[in-house]
C-alpha cells in the first residue's frame, strides 16, 4: 500500500510527522490521514511530500503506483 511506503520513506530519514508537516506546509493530521490510508492526496500534496522526503522523480512511481486506484498517480517527466 502506498501509505505504508510513504511512511517508510519518512521513517528511513528519521523524520517525524511534525517535521514533515513543518517542511511541507501540510498539517500533521493530513499527514496522519495519508499515512493511515484514510485520505486521497492531491497531486500537489503528493509532490510536496515527495520533494520534502527527497524521493527522486525516477522513484516516485514506486511510491504512488498508478495501478493502485485509491491513490493518485504522480511521476515527473
């Protein structure tokens, strides 16, 4: 599930939800809901999170794969 991958990237950086919130401009509750699979992030939100986490464009498809219909797809060209 993509929410799990997103949380894994954040935790690998030893980044708290509060730090991700501060750096991305998103609320902690929004980040919690995304990581718990309770929210469908917009492309703008996905971009903000992935940029803060330093996920390179070539890896972004792995975080939010298009075949998982409950999530939006984002891959930078």
